[in-house]
C-alpha cells in the first residue's frame, strides 16, 4: 500500500487535502483513544504508518510546487501576475515552493501579506527585501507605505479603544 492509499487521497491531492485527511485519520486512530493492551499497540503501529504516509505525501506535494532554479525568475513573474489578478493564496503557495528567498521573493511575499491585511508580518518581509537590495526604489517605497499604513492602523485601534473605554465611564 503506498502513502496516498494509506491517507486515502489521490496522488494529485493538494497539501490542504493531505492535511485534512491526516487530521481525520489521526482523530480516529490516535493511541490515546484506546485502552492499554493489544488494541493500543495496534493503534500505535497504525498511527506510525499514518505519520510516515503524511510526511511522504506532504513532501511529494511540496516538490510538485517547487520551481526549478532556472525557472525561478519566470515563477516570480507568475507570482506577480497572480497578485495582480487578486489570487493571493495561489501566489503565496507558489512562493512557498521556492528554495531561495531573494529580495524579490521577500518583496512579493510582503505584498501578498499587505493585500491580506497582515501589515505587521508584511513589514518584516518588506524590510528584508529593502535590506537585501538597498538601491531598489520599489522595495523602499513598498516598505515606507507599509510602515505608514501600519502606523495608521495602530492609531485607529488606539482611538477605538479609548472611545470604548471613555464611553463606559
């Protein structure tokens, strides 16, 4: 029985589908659900097989996503196109397949996080991009915009908290 059959997922399963199948099987076969004795030993063996299959399937799914080193520039262009089309999760998934994290990778990941309104995380990646390529105006501009937006959101949150507290007294 191969790893995909153990998890009962197709070979074309996405990492999310693999994780969902693993969680369902883990809930069912976790040894803690069984009384001490032969059933628990059998569940331990079953869970070990499920864990091994999960790791193998997940690694296989990630390898399918990874761009070749020669195609990384083209993949970065595809990521930018996905961002432009509003397909942020697909762009994020493609970026996670990269082995190297160049300045453009950090910039694009930060841009995705900005679109997803995760400004504090975006600041980290945009800062790294600006640090990796200090002469790049595009990275510096994106970092500055993220810093301004983050500061504005913090102020708005502070004013909202003060208004709530002031309204209660």
